[in-house]
């Protein structure tokens, strides 16, 4: 089971992590002939350079958290799964999550 991901003839790139590296890679692959699956335990990107301003009361917390699905709303080859990664099985080309296994052709730990 691949957590209800559509079957595709295109290579699947699984990106574990919705931080700066994961976001940038997913954006760079927007027009590539691949299926992108981002997996993160949060459904938002936290802009950490401004975290101190939240701590000091200069900004509200929602000012530095951006929903991942909103960031990639127009990107047709992007899929997001809110999940905890529990393991990687390179021989099977799969990651283990609390939702089940997700198979990949390329894996990026971001």
C-alpha cells in the first residue's frame, strides 16, 4: 500500500522533510516528469529564522508557519503525506511510516 498515492509511470521522488531543502527541491522539480511525494510530521513549513520574533512577541506564530499544501497548491506533480517516518528499507526502495509504506525511485532526506 502506498498511502493512496496515484499509480504513475513517472519516477517517484520521495522527499522526507518540509524544511528549506525539501521545499526548494520540490519547487525545482515542479516541471520535471516525476511524481513528488513529500512526507513530514507537520503540515506546515516553519520559517525558523523569525522564530526569535515570535518568542519576543514581535510576531504571531502563524506569521512564520506556512501550510505545505498551500505552497504547492498549483503543482500538479506534488503530493503531501502527513506522517512520521519510522524507517528506510533501501533494498525495497521504501520508507516505513505510521500510515504504511511509501515506495520510491529516488529518496531525499531533507
